[in-house]
C-alpha cells in the first residue's frame, strides 16, 4: 500500500494517493497538470493578473464556511465505506490534532510523485517547521533539502520555478508580502541547525529593513529613494526572525514601529500599512481591504495580521525585558477583544490565539488570555477532518499551507498554556505553604496562634532534632539565665571579699568606694566602645561558624559572641580593680 499507510496509520491498506488523484480527475474542475503558473487565473481561488483578490472568489474562504466538505460530496466511484472514513472525528487535544495534521502532510507533500506535479513553494514552506516541532526530524530535513534544491536562489531568496520577475508563487498573497515565505524557511532552518540554508536566507531578509522607519518593507527589499511601504505583518514576521538570529537591535527597530502602529490605531479600525514618510495608508481598493485594515465591527477579517505583532511583542519583551513591548501586546489584545465575535470561530485567528497564549505565560491576569486562546484553538481542532486536513473543503494549495501552519500554532499554544498552568500551580503551592506558615507560626517569631503545641516541626523529617535557633536554643542575653553584666553584682562582691583583710574598716570602705568608681569608669569605657570589640569577636565567631563542620546559625553565633564580650570585659575589670586595691593597700602600709 502507499500514501498515508506508510506513516504508520493506514486507511485499510488501499492506495490512498491513487484514490486521491482519481477522485480529483473525475470532473471536479481541477487538473493539477494544467495549473497555470504565470500569475494568471487560478481556478476557484479568485486569483487574477493583479494578484490575490481577498474579496473575489476567495471572499467565500474557499467554501470552508458552511457547505459540504469535498469528501462528503456524492461520487459513484467512492464506496460508502470509504466515505465514512472522512467523517469528522470526536474531540481531540491540541497535540493530537497537530500530530494528525503532520501524518496527513507527510502522506502527501513528502511523496516525490506529489512533488513532481506540485512545484509551487506555497505547498511546502511551512512544512519544515511543522515537522521539526512535531519531532519528525527526518521529514523536516528531507523537506528542507527539497526546498533548497527546488526553490532557493543564490541571493538567499526562494522562488517557484517558472515565475515571472517579482513573483514567487501562484498564491498572490505571497507575492504581496514577499518576505513571508522566506521568514518561515529561515527560522526553521536555524532551529534545525541547517546553516547551509539559514545563513543565506537571513542575509536576504536583512535587505527588507527600512533604515529610517525601522520596520520592514512589503513587496520587496528596501530601495533607496524608492516608494517603500512598510506593513505590520512583515514587520512582526521579520522582527521575530531577527530575534531568532540574535539580532536584538533590528528586532527592537521592528518593535518600535509596531508601537507606532498601535499608537495610531482607531477605536474600530487598525490600519496595517505606512508609507515612506511614516503615515498610515487609508486609501486602497475595496477588494484589497484585508491587506490594509482590520475593521473591528466586520466579520471574518484577516485577524492574523494583528495576532502576529501581538505575539512578536511578547517575544521581544522576553528578549529585552522592556515592559513597553508587553504593554503594546496587551493593547493589541484589547483591540482583538472588541472585534466581531467571528474572531473566535475563524481559521485566520490562529495567530491571535498564539499571541494570547504567550501573554498568558507572562502576565498577572493570565486567565483571561488563556481562555481567549483556548476558545480559538478548540475551534481550530474542530475544523480538522478525519484524514488530518484543516481546510479540506478549500483547494489543496490553501489546505496544505494552512494545515501546516495550524499544526505549528496548536503545538505552540499548547506549550504556552501548559507552561502557564505549571507556573500557576507552583505559585498556588507556594502561596498555600506561606499561608500555612502564617497560621501555624514560624521559627523566626516562635509564636503560634494556638500556643506552643501548634509550632511546626523543625526543618527536615519529623524525627530530625530541632535546628539551631528553635525551642532548643539557649536563652538570649538579657533573660533570667543571663550571667551578671560587668560592673554590677561583680564589683561589690569583690569588694566584700577583700575588705576582711584590710586593717581598718573605714579605710576598706574608702577603698571600696574608689574601687566602685574605677569599676564605673571601666564600665563606661566598655559601654562607649562596644562596637570595635564585638566586631572583632563576631568576625572570629562567623569565621568559625563557616569553617566548622555543620556550622551554626546566625542567631546562635550572636549569642556566643555576646557572652564572649561579657567574659572578656568581666576579666579585664576584675583584674584592674584588683590591681587598684593592691596599690591602695601598699600605700596604707607605707603610711602606717
């Protein structure tokens, strides 16, 4: 069997690729061998010689809004059993939907037979990123090899074979936003370590940076003295590309232009382009409105145009720590909140969901962003058919393109939301622990609401002895167990002991008075210069605590240092007092 069955899933062993080709060649209005390549009409797509017209036939979004999917249409050559295989599946997780999409893509665009008859870059440029993020590294490298050999030019550009000058795809949108396909390929190549592609692709993309406005040009590289136009999508897309390549300065230039766009947005309109002088472009053809403005009160706008800069600003905030970029992203989100309710149920809202998920991972009020992202992501999952495509009722060019993109964003959204949940859980756990400590008391205060019985166990296991500084700690200086301070009880006691040896009581009392005066002076000296001695003792105590095995806590060290100061002071005072008494006794003896 061939096709999908090669990837390990299988549809009963029949040749799905052959069925796929047979089905579309039975009067379905599409023969891929006769697709026009020169920028002319592309049947059913609304393309004409002027490029992509978003309000032409494409205004119906290829039929995926309502209508029957192509695999549900009546066809006598397809058995009822096989048609049942394409019915909508049950609910899936975001990662499951992404994996199914990768299986579908691999069964189609990785097939050399498919590639020989589908030679436009729009089928493939997102696939390396999608495969690589999904863990299908062999498919990712194989696809990037195909892109390199088929579409890559010497200057680092990527152009479909047979295209006219200035065009790269039969999809007119990628001729309008010329650098868009290149940015996807460059970022994927860098993440894959494929510098043979990434290096040249990046050098080409640097030529789109506007040197004065700071954003990126739309239809081609910046031309000195030319009528350059910058747009929000290209600026955000290449700004992110610059960040991936470590060019923070260029990323900042793009971020600053995004902020200017946000500053100029109106209550119900978000304009998407500026001219060479930095003025918003508000005059345009009605059928090209999707390229120029997002109208909040209108349904099914090109919401990805503002979703991408929202995501880029969060990434730039992460790279620089500049809060103004996160604020900018939040302002874009608030505009999205005012948009038509179709923003929650439209395939072109995928980047809005991605940007919202990124905001959820870096904002205090993360819940509202996470809910917004989840709502859109769930809708995207429900779009998926049983075979794995997200826009099966659209033409293949759009279906394969958007299936690869949505597969990427579903993985990114799931990753950000899981990170947000893990962070919230950790924060909640830390808050719970802090609250419990506050209710039961702490080792620092030693006080509890319910008395000593409520004191929590010492650090470590329940059987571990209390840590130093807890209830087993010796009494602090100044309590009832504290030794007498120098110059109080110590000196009178010394005077009483020596008085019995003196010849006359009166002289002994006089000497005792002089001794007390000396003691007071010594006590005053100790009190007036306590810092120097304590610092010396504490330095020794701290050093011993650090170097000694097991060490001791800071509070215990302070207690020992205080006791050492008391002992040193007491010895010095007693020694000097005793010396004074002996001198007085010798003088009395000489007089007598």
